[in-house]
C-alpha cells in the first residue's frame, strides 16, 4: 500500500495557524487605521506630541516604503516552500495576511496563498 503525502502539521496546527494569522491581520488593520492613516496621529507626530508611538509609526511606514516588509513576506514564503514544516507555513500565512493589509499586496497575496496551500491536508491518492 502506497503511503499518502501529508500536509505539514495536523488539524490543530492548521487551526492555530489560522487563528494566529487572523490575529496578526487584525493587529495590522489596527496599525494601518490608527497609526498610519490617522490624520490626528500624523498631526500629533508632526507636532512632536506622539512619543514612542510616532517612532513605531515611522518604522512601519519606512518598512513598507522601502520594500522591507514585502521582502520579509517573500522570504517567509520561500522558507515555507523549502522547509515544508507547519511552523514555516504558519509564519508564511501570518506574514502574508499582514502584508496584504500593510500595503505589500503582491507579496502578501502570494505568501498567504502559499501558506494556506501548505497547511491544507494532502489530497487522497486514488
């Protein structure tokens, strides 16, 4: 009897990966809405009244303006494809979801797709 290919991780690993990716995407939506796109936050940072939050905002904006976020997302996708472990697929899924929200659309979509496909159970062989 031929041995069937298995997806990395079991059902619990897939569920945990989906929950972590959902949490990361939710935090990314918050960061995008309340830190990056907020007019009030931009004004506070320009006036020097934002404190440490303005530093985080500047680092986030620099990460996607420089392409660093997209490169990180693509590196996670490559790692997931090479290692084929549940944790690398989960990382790929999580960074892909984050990249989609934080302006790295192409890299985020690719990584999200790769991570999700790697976490799917293997198709049954006839």
